[in-house]
């Protein structure tokens, strides 16, 4: 997995606002009168504080640059996250959904939150995106330096049904930790966790995020948190059994007071559709991003270190959509 890079930026917010403004102007332009009020491509993202939200906005911005040529319009939509996006893809409420490799693997296999519906053979990948890294921040005074030292501590495992909670539970099982071995387990949202951590009510908080991240920055800069390692033989075994997880590194210096590289694990963000999407539309979405790749990389700090080949060949949980594959072959990126 790619290392997480240094430095934060707020430029993506202005870029996203410009994207929304541009989409509105495109709608108003005479050349786009033939476009209907309902977008042709609806992308399910996440909450505004999640990197998946600006990812959807960035894809739509680039797609809408060519609305006059292809006559289609894209819009991003807030959602409850990757599980909700997959479910909405299945029901036809969305055309594209942003998910992560572990959620996608569960959907394809019909397990976890998708067990009741069974395996899904129609999901297709357009391309992959940024890494989301399992990140644990501990109190400096807690004595926690690695994930194996969480036993007997106060932590939050996230909202019930959240992907972060499922990942953490899988991690705890791999480490041989049961719920009763913690002093306290709380079911908090990331925002609630930050407040509890800064109030010294938690010894550690857990995130699954791209870096740099505002929530992590808050608990590190404001409340003196330190990032801890997620590594060791049991983690090696987890990675061997669950190929949807990968090794990751939070680069030293990304956060104040954390000068050394921190080794952990993570998942890859994936832009997903279904086999029902036409080859033409899948081709145009893919073309919009990769014909403007340098612009795309500037739209959020988490996108800056992405490479074309990482995005083209990053995930194997589901087949590549034939429309995206056609574009990649035209560019010589696939045989």
C-alpha cells in the first residue's frame, strides 16, 4: 500500500466549491439545455467530513467539464457510507458508489452486512482511489505504544454497523482480544470520540481514514495524541487471510509530535458500479478522471500521491467494468 504523505491543505474545499459552481453554470449554459433536471450519473459518497465526499465531487466536476460533448451530467450525493452505497447500487438508487475494498469483498461474497442478500455477481470496478488507513491514536500518558497494548484500556469501537467497527472487531479477533478484556468499550462516532479523548475519558481512539485527516490532526495537535503501530506476527496472519487489507505507513511528520513512520494496515477506496451501466457511460467517467489526471490529483491532499497504475490495478475484489477496461486498453495500461 502506498505510504501516506506529509502536509495538509485546505485547497480541496475551495476546489470542491468551484466544482459545484461549475456544475451549476454548466446546467445554465444554452449548450446544455438538452440535459434533464435529474443527473444521468448519481454518485453515492459519504458524510461531508469523509474524504469519499470530495472524491465523488471531484469525479463529477471532471465529468461535467464534457457535458456539452457527451450530453450527460453527474452529481454527488451524501450517504451513510460504503454499505449504504452498495445497497443503493443494488436497488438502482445510485449509478456509482464509493466503497472500500473490505466492504466490496463482503458484498461480492455475500457476507458480513450483506449476508442476508447473498453474493453479488453484478458489481463492477471503475477504478480505485486513495488508501484508508486504520489509525489508532493513544494518550501520551497511557503507556500504549502498539496495538497489542490496548488490553485493559478504554477505547471506542465505533457506531454499530460502521465499517470501522467491523474492521476493528476483525483486528481484535486476530490479536486474540475479547470485549471483556477492555476496561471500557464505547460506541461513539468519530466526532464524539474526539471529545471523549480530549476529556481523558478514552485511552485510545480508532479511525479508518486517508491522511492527512482533520479528526486525527485535532486529537494530535489539540490533545497531545500519539499514533501507535499496528504490526506483528498476528497482523501478518490477518493480512494473509484477508487479502482486502494491505500494509500501510503513516509517514513521519504528517502530524505534529509524531516524527517517525507508523506502520499499520488499511484498505483501498474503490469507485464501483454494476454491470447494468453501459460501456459508454463507464468509459466517459473513466476518461474524465484520467484525461485530467493532474487536475484530479490537486483536488484533495489524499489524491496527491496517487498514481495511474495504482488506480487501474489496485483492487481485485470484483471485475473491472468493460467500459473502463476499454479506456485503459486504449491508453496502453492494460493488455
